[in-house]
C-alpha cells in the first residue's frame, strides 16, 4: 500500500500533507488501535500523562535562547559585585520594581516617571528613553546607541551590547563593566528619586557611575571577593547563579521586595529542633534584616526542621498581610521537594503540601536556595530557640526584652555582612 500523494496534497495543507506522506503504512490491512505516544509502551499511565503536561508547560514558557545564556554566562563570570549580577539578572527578566510592573501587580503607585512625568515608567523608559537616561548615555565614555524611533526590547539591547563588547574586548575588557555600571547607576539614581525625592539629573547619574566604578575596583582588588558562583547557569537559567529557585506564587516573573530568611536547627541525638526567620522589607527601604520570630520542638530529621521554618515563616508573613515574598533557605532538599508536584519525601509530605497551599495565596512568591551566610540571622534564631527551648516573637515580644535586645545587637552585626552580599 502507498499513499495517493496527489490526492493528499490536494486535500491538505502543505505541511500536514508532508507529515502524512512521511508516515509509514502497513503492508497489509490492519485495524486501527489507540496508542498513547507519551509512553514507549503505548499504554496510558497517569505518571506519563502528568509528565507530558509538565513538559508542555515548560515548552510553553518563554525559553531562553542561546544569546541570553551566553550573556548570563559572561556576566556571572565577570568579577563584578554580586549585587550587580543579581540586578542584571532582574533587568533581563523584567523583574525590577519599576512603576509599570508594580501597577500590573496591583500595587498602588502612580505609573508615571518621577523625572519627566512620562505616563508609563517601564524598564525601557528608565534605562533608555527617559531624558535623563538619554543624556547620561550621550555624554558617557562608552558609546551606546539608543534607537529612538522604534520601541526597543531592553533585554535584547543589553544582550547585544554585552555580546558586542565581549567579542571586541574579550574577557578582560572594561566596557562590559562600564556598561553595567551605567545601568546600575541609572537604577540607583531612579530609586533615590522615587524614595527620597532626590532630583537625580544626568549629572547625579554620572557621579553615581564614578562611585560605582570605584567600588568595583576596590572589590576587584580585595583578595577574597565574595563570589556568588563562578559557574554560568545552563540547565535552569531563570535563576541567578548559585541559587536554586522555586516559584510558587501566581506571578512568576517578578521578585518581591520583601525577603524572608528561614532556617532550621536540629540535634541528631535529642531530636530537638529550632526554627527561625528574619526579614527585610525593601518596600520600606530596610537595609538590614530584622528578626522575625522562632520556635522549638521535636522533629525526626533536619529537613523537617527546615520545612517547619519555611512554613512558620510564611504563616507569620501572611498574618502581617505580606502579599509578595521572596524566601531564602539554605536547604537544597527543601527547595527540590517544593519543586515537585507530588511524591514528596514521606516524612515531610504534609508540611510541603501546606507550604504549597499557602504559597498559592501570595501574589508573588519564590523560594531561593542560597548560601548559608544569607540565612545567617534565621540560623542564629533557630539555634537559640533549639538550645534554649524558647519561643521568639518580635511582634508581641514573647521573650524578655533584655534577651531580645541582645539578639538584635548580634543580628545587626550579622546583618551588615549579609547586606554586603546582597
Ligand atoms: Zn522619565
């Protein structure tokens, strides 16, 4: 048997016809049968159906192209301040809290630019088209073109320049750093204008660049600069390097300004556990982490203590009406479990489910696996709660004030270290 090619071509679209003609035909007549193509056996299995759905969803998501990966790789490998790296990453994924992004998320802000009054302050406006950005680039030592006629995709534009500088200067060139320093300065100046009503003219931006470049050179000369991760991401490029990320909230593309660190502490011999959390509210311009709370109890594993810390921290944030949250944990297993949709490690099944359920009620919520030093304050609280068998609640001051005060002093010291890293 063969296909009647002319007939097929007549009746079907070109591409469908091609696919049909490419199909093999049995040599003798056969009855039709149902075949489930997501499993090699052809039999439908729930698990394979599920896997197929998940795979389709991943395909649907905006996949990163090679250029983006390459650019992220270049940025991560560059010896620049870690906070610049995170900033660049947010810039590339439109995760910066510009007014248009905030309005989209239902936060009451005017969406216009504080500098020129332009109605829609989006990232393109902040970094390219606002008059202050335009003028700053115009007089800057690094030549960067800004198309004025057509709307430009900022991500593409940033990408193109980094690739260009990289190809022309190699890894040792300073133009990439200069380019990032300018982007950073435009952002910092914009924030000062929005939060502190500093005028923030082009002159301020350029002074800011000088400061940024000086900070960078000090950083580069220090013997042990803090590197987040020298390895560029490849498999999960939506995450900053060194982070494992799970997004559980309804809006997946932005980062919250409210950061919660959670950590558990566990003693194998006694099975005694403590958990604690600390927070930093970017919306309130807080620069150091503050103690959130903590508690103690018994758990069968360390993971369970981590899970409990995460759950309690989130519940606490929920009570305070926080709607957008970014959680830091140093537990890789916890984040891996949260990434799954089912079949959790059996002894934390219920709490993982609780966390996922609670997560769904936040507008924006992501959980990041970070280094231990980024959850240091939560760690101190968890340890303290476990060792002392104490409960800590800074909202209602369930501990005696002297104890609370001594903790705060210690946290401030720890926190100042953390801020540098962030
Ligand atoms: Zn403007």
